[in-house]
C-alpha cells in the first residue's frame, strides 16, 4: 500500500518501509486521495483536540493542492468570499429536504 506522507516522515519512521518520490501526475492523484482521507478523519474526530488536529491536517493538504496548482491562498479566499456574498455561509444551520416523492 502506498500513502502520501509529510516531508519529514522518511527521517522519523524506520523499519519495513521504503519511500519514493512521486511524479507530478501521481502527486496530484495522491493529494486528492489524501484530502478525502483527512476529511474522513475530521468527520470521525470525537474530541475538540482531535478535531483541531485533523482540521490542521486537512488545511495542510489544501495548501499543498493550492501550491501544486499555482493557486494562492488569497485567490482561493477571494472566491470563497464571493461565494459567501452570493450564497451565504453555513451559520444558519439550514438543511435542505427534498419533498418530492419518488415514483
């Protein structure tokens, strides 16, 4: 099994592991897998400390994807703000319910 790991892990972990450098194409694919993994860990976090840690990990993957795609954090945040202006945030806690019965 291959898993994308942080840059210092090869110096920290020893044993039955080997490490290789990914191609750019594979790196992008692994980043997209990693963001799903980290989002699932955010979902599963059951303590405040665990949630903070997992959100930090998720943020790190987001920043790696931004860097890889040559997108600045400010560019992403500007679009985030525009979406807030257009559609709002999640602060009101609305949930949408489909009331159309399926046939």
